């Protein structure tokens, strides 16, 4: 009887392992699809932004970090933005 129980548990262990692998794979895909954050540093000398040019994916956030002592500001110019290629 003990041997039969081991045979019954064998497939259950395999199914449990498969469920864990599938769940883990789904978690990795969801984490990769999460919106990203683009960081732009504001510098004093010379007054500039680093990086100078960025591409912001749809749904992403831009984080501005003032690493200098001066006050900085930003504006957008929609004429300079690149149209998304489809």
C-alpha cells in the first residue's frame, strides 16, 4: 500500500512543480512589462541635463533629480518631439 501512495504522489509533485514554474514565468513577464522610470539629472556646471536626449516609453515616468545647487526648470517643445513609428 505504501508503494501505491508513492506512485499517486509522483504525478502530483510533477503538477505542483509545473504550477510553480508557470506562476514564476507569469510573474517575470508582468515585471518586465511594468512601466519604467527614466531619470534625468540637472547639473549646475555647465547648466545642463544628463542625459541630453531621452526616449520615454508610453506609460513611463520621468524623474528629475537636481544634483546641483541651482534652481532648474523644464519645458517641452512638441515640434522637437519625434513621432512614434508604427
